[in-house]
C-alpha cells in the first residue's frame, strides 16, 4: 500500500535557523507529492507540490525536491520565522484522479521561538 | 471567493447515534473528498466523490457513507457512532481529478462521541 513517514515532533528552532523536515514514502504507483501546513485553528493549506522526479516545489521560502531514488521529499527553509510555527504534513496521491485520496504522514509540529 | 465550508463546526453525539456532516465546495469544484483526522495523527481518506459518483473509498467500515448532490455539495453520514469516531472531519474540494490536483480543505467539523 501507500504510506508516508515523516519525522516526529515537536521540532523547536530559534528564529532565522535552518529548517529540515524529513519525509519518505512508499507508493504502489508513481505518486505526486505534497506538503500541507495547518496553522493553529485553521484548515490544511497546500504549501507546495511536485508531480515528477527531480521536480522542486517552492513557496514562501520553503522548498522540497522529489527524489525518486531515495523516495524522499524533504521540506527545507533557509531562515524560519515565528509565523512559520504550525503543523506540517507530507502527503502523496497516486494515479489519475487521485481516487485513493491523499495519504498523509502523521505531521510534524514546528515551534519557532523568537 | 468563499472557500470550502463545513457545518456544523462542532457537535457532540452519544454512542449509537447517527450524525450527518455537510460540506460546500468552492464554486466550480466538482470533486469532494472526506477525511478523518484523529488528534495527533494525519488525516485519513474516507471517500472521494466526483460528478456525484463515488470514485474512491478508504478503509472505513460500512457505517460510513456519503453522497454528493447536483450542486456538488456533499454529506458524510456515520451510523451507530462509536467513541473511536471522535475526530476532526475534513472536507476537501478540487476542480478536477487529475494527477497533482490541489485539494482545498475546509476547517473541519469536530465530532465528539460520548
């Protein structure tokens, strides 16, 4: 089946630190990969995505590269801000139409301290 | 533009009761998916509907059912509620069903079963 594994949290960093949140996956087909973010009291929002190997998704200073050889999609940001504090979910979907829906990891709670 | 709206935002039910949750997708979106998010976990896929037909189903018991109406809104029904059904139920809509299509999430319905 399909599964996503991401690093356990909480991850606590100081403002302006470098961020990496690891994500690896297993999939029965050729997946599209996503990072979603959930701010306190809000719904999930798409942060970035990549649909084929070696694609790099980027948004709001965050980046992730689709690595087929290592089945990974690690999230990075060069300098985090307090406003980046949230829960981050790595996810995948397989097949045209995504009829199996999105498969999510358990989420990583990120806390940025001033 | 209005985002995905879900109702109610919170509700409390007793074991054995039935519950109906409602979702209105973004205008023009024809695909609606439902997810269950237990506290501290990532969302789990329940159903996908597209053009009023069920297109995908996750690993949930038959107590869970859903439907999509001609205006593309959707209902999720859960019968014979169990304590373990307590969770945040998320609805997501997307424009189409293609690979890598972005899903837009509502803020969810918090269901507590007592």
